[in-house]
């Protein structure tokens, strides 16, 4: 008798792995969210990162931010409102088409985002140092493959953005 895997068991294995991923992803959000406890949500951080790309690309509207991040425009409006109240972003009307409203980081927004980004990077560094080298390599290889496969499955729907939100 051979020890070849039963093809009927493969879907169960994948289903179990999906459940493990979902649980780990939930925990990952908690771990990563801990880096934002000093006044920023992960959504605020990512929106600020995308808006920061304005210096290198086209200015962003609420709609373009929502589309690039795959989130509801109402969420972006609430996020931008909260960042604007803190003086970190501002809305600016387009001079040619007054209907267009762009979102831009203020000088304070750039400074705060850099500070939060550095704290976030330090948190990731500390976690990586505590991991085994094999664990880091395995984690990064698997994560990169996961992202690559996910992007390939959506490549026709959404072009890749050269800006990094981190």
C-alpha cells in the first residue's frame, strides 16, 4: 500500500488552511494595529501614505483613494474628515475643474506620518528580530507568493500603483 495523498482530502486541507489564515489575519491586524495606538488607525495611516504619493503622481480625490484601497468612499470621507480636523490633510479644489477636490498632506501631516511610519517599522523590526531566520524567510516567501497570486487574479481589474502606502 502506498502513502500517496487522497485527492479527496485536498479540499479539506485547503479549507483548514483558509480558516487558519483567517484566524492569523485577525490576530495580525491586532499585532499591527498596536503600532498605531498613538492616535492613528491603520486606515488613517494607509490613506495618508497614498495621499503622500501626490508629490510623485497625480493628486488624489476621495473616489481615487477609495478605488486604490478597495474601501468604501464613505470610509475615506470619514478618515479624511478626521485627519483634516487634526490639520494633517487638506482639501483643495482643482483650478481648472472646480468640481474636483483633491486631498493633500499638510506639512504637519508629512512630519507625523514619517514619525508613525518609523515607529511602525521599529515594531516590525523587533518582531523580526524575535523570529527565527527560517521563520522570517518562510513568512516573507509565503506572503510574497500570496500577494503575487492575488494580484495576478485581479490584474485585469485594477492596474498596479507604483506608490507604496507604507
